C-alpha cells in the first residue's frame, strides 16, 4: 500500500470541524501542530503587539487513494479555492512509513475496498 502525507493548514477555530470532516471522509489519526500565519500583506499592530493569525496544521498519513477523497472533503467544506480564507491543503508522497497502527491499516483497507 502506498502512502501520502496530507497536510491541512486551517484557522485554529476550525480545527475540530476539519478533523471531523477528514474522519468522515475516511481519515484515521491526526497529528496537530499549532503555529502562526504571516501573509504577504502588512502585519496588523495593536498597541505595539503584532497580530498574526493562529493556525492549526493537521498532518494525516493516508493511503494514496484515500488522500484525494479526504482532500476533496476539506476543500469543499472550507472553500479552499478561495484564497481569501487563509486555509490550504496539499499532499506529499511518502516512500517509507513505519509505526502505523494495525487497526488503522485494516480500516484503510476496508475503506479502499468500499471505494472500488
């Protein structure tokens, strides 16, 4: 089975909803990284403090066939074709993966069988 890393960068406030959408589309576990987003536009300053958008970076390891399904679900739910919302998603092909949970692998196999 070939795997892909699906990375979704979304606003912190949408973190739980994005995880729910991804899981409904067949994703399993997720790693969450918190960060700040700084765009090309001038930073907003309020009383000397720079205001930057807080984001959540969601990292899913998925079978290649399933990654596109999850990406489409996130793209539709968060209107990722609109660059104004500051969210994005992309995939990275993985050549080697170790440490995946056996139960999750069986879930992936079942999901892929139903897709065929």
